[in-house]
C-alpha cells in the first residue's frame, strides 16, 4: 500500500489523473452516478412510450398533452441551479441521493393518479429530481475521471438511449399483457422501482468528491474520501506545508455571476448554446418519436413502438460512440458536425416525410438520432461540466442545465401545438433553424476543454475569480507602489 501526503487540490487532481482507469470503488461510484442519469431518462421517457394510450385513457386535449409532457422540464429549469448550488455549497452526495427520493415520490403519484391534476403533481417531483440530479451527477463524474479519459463523460448519452429503449421494450411487453390504455401507468410505476433501487445503492456506495472537498479546503475529509475510494494510505499535510486555495469563489449563489465574466464567458455561451439547441431538437423530435412513428407507419401500437425502438437503437450506438468521436474531433467540432447533419435530416423530413418510401422513413429519423446522440446530444452536458473549476462546476451545470431544460420544455410544448396547427412537415422545417444556429455558434467559438493544456481546477486564476479581499489587497499594493 502506497502512502501519499496531500498538500491541496492539485495533489488530489494529479493522483486521480494518474490513474490507469476508473476502477474499484471509483468505478462503482462512477457507474452509480451514470445510473442516476439512466433513471432521469427512464422517468422522462416513461410517458413518451405510452403517450398515445394515455391521451385516450384520460381524454387529453392537445394543450393538456403539451402541458403534461413539458411540465417536468419547466420544473427542472428551477431545480437545476438549486441542485448545483446545493452541491457546490454542501457537497455532491446528499442532494444526489435526495433526488432519487423525489423521483420515487413522483413515480408513485403519477402511476396511481386518479386525475390529470395528480399526474401533473407527479411530474412536478420528477422534474425536481431531474433538475437536481443532472447538474450534480455530471460534476461528480468529471471529478472521478482522469484527464485523458474526460471524453468518457459522453457515455451518459448512450445510457440515456438505453433507458429510452428499455421503456419502449417494456411498453410492448405491457401491451401484450392486455392492460389496455392503462399501459402508461406501468411504465411510470417501473420508474419508481428503479428510483428505489438507486436510492438504496447510492446511500450505501457513494463517497463525497475529494476534489470538491480539497477545493473547499477540507483536506482532512478529502483524505478520508481518498482512502475509502482508492485504498492507498492518504494523509493531510501539516498546515504549514499545505498549498492554499487562492481566490476561491466564496459568495454562495452569487458565484454564478462568475461564469458570465472574463475567460469563462465564451465557454458559457458555447455550452449553453449546445445544451439548449440539442434539448430543443431532441425533445421536439426525438421524445415524440412514438407519435411520429404513428404518423409514418400507421396506427398499430406495436409497429409504431417498434419503429421508435429502431430509431432509438441508433441513439445507443451514437451515444456510446460519442466518447470516441469527442476524443477524435473534440467536443466543439463534434457538436458542430452533429448539428449540421441534424439540420439536413430535419429539412429532408420537412419536405419529403409524406412521400418517403418506408425504408427511407426508417433511415432518416434513425440518422437524426445517430448524429444527435454522437455529437451535440452528449456534448452539451460535457462542455459545461469540463469548462469550470470545482467550486463552480455544479452551479454552472445547474444554470446551463436550466437553459437546457428550457429548451426541452419549449420543444415538448411547441411540437404538439405546431403539429396540430401546421402539420408535421412545416413543424420539422421550423425546428431545423435551431441546429443551424447552433452550428454557426460552434463554428465561431473555439474553446474546447478536451484540447486545453490544463484542467480548470489547475488554471491560473483569472481576474473574475479574485475575492473582494484579494482585490483590495492588490489595489493597496498597487497604491503603495505608486506612492514610492
């Protein structure tokens, strides 16, 4: 067993970066965090697979469908920054576990809801859980991932589509059990079972991020976390030998303003653009694939669901390829390429979906999902996670994630309304503007965290991070020098 003396955050980051892989307890924590994202996708897509039967079962109007499907995303807009703030101030693990409890409540309320209003209440809790969990889980993943494996954060996209496909398979299974139009209740209820299992597993196995603890100058606790995670012997250096954390962001929720200043501003613009645009295009098109399949392939539930399943299998392929794509091209360029391809697919669907042969009606939506998941679908979260230092990371994820949730909410709200008023073709053409704009932004801003020389936690301090005390000290020193 090796012995390591930790003098500060740089020693913690250097040790993690030197690891040959993400193994042992670190690997368990890493996959449990990803499993939480599986739950987020599973809960969000639980209504998607059974939306047609649910609409008939509860006799919902297009407006009610739009409100119901988008509510969780509207709620997530509020809870994204709240979750990020909690994680940056109090630690990653407590709010992460609490999110599973909220997801369990939401699933229970919706599955047994006697009315439309009760389903809305359940979706409120699902949205709160989603908002809290995503901001924190991505930050935690980044802090357990060695620098040369940072592109592996994109694995979450493959996990997302695995959850969506699992829902579609379950929907076909429940359909064959002859449960009728109540099929959606079984999908939502299954999400509650997943939430309960993860709640227990995360309580048992999760360990607080040593990088966050070290950034907060809680070095003794950081050494305890390192001992539990890596098995080596870690001790905190004597106070005289410690490397102080300079210019730490200490203003609580006001820290969020820092990501809109100085060197972080273009990073924030890039990450927010990718996040919001990919959310709009996915939740306006990808989420509604079961409904789109009904239009393309007819009213048979099994055929339409199978069509949506085929589309989303390409999401699994693209999602698990995205770490390789991101490593080869960089997150920014991969996003630009993906947005450009998605734009082309939406234009093709807009002009030709009614006249396409059946094979092409499978190919074009499948390519849409493939290019989305292999590029911008994964990269929005990864860009915001990898672009900021530890004490800002979850908060930045929360704010940028809130913009992504706003995009998701807009997509979910706008699609059924546009489709009802204008038809499917014009709706695709209107939505194609979104990836086109995102492509332009990704082509202009050149920041890419996977191409940076050092991680944000090791960057030289930029002016926007100076504390009030540090700024006053510097001003006094400059005044004294001028007087001399």
